[in-house]
């Protein structure tokens, strides 16, 4: 089965500062998905990346997938309190199409 | 409804009892997924339904777990003879199909086995 490592495990950032979360797979991926979860709530879809070298942005969040399709980063610019939560990467391996395997998550805390 | 709905939102049951968890996917979504999120275990895939194909049950942790999807829409996850280690949040997701796997998640059912 694939290994999906997410780092860091937790992150405390001052409001207005940037932050980056990384997700690394042991296998080449068909797709890489980023979700956000607030405590006690379901997952909110952020972005999906499928092509090597792909980069997508939405508001202040940018996600990239490397050319080998094994590593992704999520970058938040000028963080705000609304960015606090748990960020999860979900991977769809090429040999296990359809179901997602998730990283352990990164807890983001934004301080004033 | 506009999104994936799940019921109940919370369920407390005694060890050894059976429970049924319900998922109502987004209308028109052919793919439906069940995941489990427990403390210290992260988010774990359980089962995946795609259209009329046989479900992918590879993530079910034991034969006490089963799921059905009736009429290609609503799904029920059944846990028989519940154990304390079954306590977790059970999340359901749906997507429009295998070629576009943007999964939309429901709010989850928090199961507590006492």
C-alpha cells in the first residue's frame, strides 16, 4: 500500500504570515486532493491536482504538484484566522483508482 | 439537498449492539465512499460504490462491517456487535464519477460505543 506523509504535523503562524504544508507519496499519483476540516465538521474540498507540474490557486491558497506526481505543497499567503483548521491531503494512486488515502493531517493555528 | 447528508449526527450505543449509519449523497453522483476517522488513526477508507459495479470493500476492518447502496443513491453502513474500538466519526462522500474524483463529504456520524 502507499505511504502518504504529511508535514508538519502542526503549525502555529501569526496572522498575516505565510505557511506551507507538504504531502509526499511513495507512489506516482493519479490525483492529489487537498481538504480542510474544522473540528467536529466534515471535510471541505479545496483543490485537486492531476497533472505533473500543475499549480492551482484559490483566493490566498495555492497548491502545487511536482512533475513526478509524488509530492504536493499547499501554500497560504497572509494567513487569516479563517485559515485555522486541519488540512488533509488525499491521494489517489494510479494502481488504486477511485478511493483516496489520506495523510495524517496538519493542524494550523493562526494567532493574532 | 445541496450537499451530502448523514444521519444520525451522533450515536451512542452499548457494546454488542448493531448500528446503522445512513448517507444521502449529492443527487446524480454515481460514486459513494465511506471513511472512518478515529483519534490517532487519521482518515481511513472503508468502502467504495461506483454505479452498478461491485463495491470495493477492501477497507472494511472486519466482517462485522457491511454496507449497502440501494437504487444507486442512499447508502447504509451497518456495524454488527459493536466494539469500543469502533468508536469514531464515520464520514460519507460522493463524487460525480471515477473520472472526476472530487469527493464531497458529509458532516459525519460520531459513533460512541460504551
